[in-house]
């Protein structure tokens, strides 16, 4: 009789912000980016911010110097 008293509960799992979505190119479910995909407006193919599209102060200064000096 104990088995009849057990209620079946269904739990719906939803995606969490902590989960790893994975890379569409490598099919890898890692937390880091392999920096392989082309970026569009700073976003990768997965829709996240692409770290390889970010430019720091040094990178921007080098680009400005090369544009002004005609080097490149």
C-alpha cells in the first residue's frame, strides 16, 4: 500500500544563467571561448560577447598609430 501513497511529481528543468551553452563551431560545452568565430557587432555566433572582439587601450593606440603613420 505504501507505493500507492507516493505522488508522482514532474519537475520542469529550465535553463539557468550558470549553465554552459557551448560553442556552435566546436560543439564544446566549456565556459571559455575558443575565439574562432567571426564577430558581428562584438557578438559571436552563440550570441554572447566575443572576447576576441574586445579592444583595449593598447590595441586602440597601436591601430591609431598605424593609421596615422601609413604603416600597416
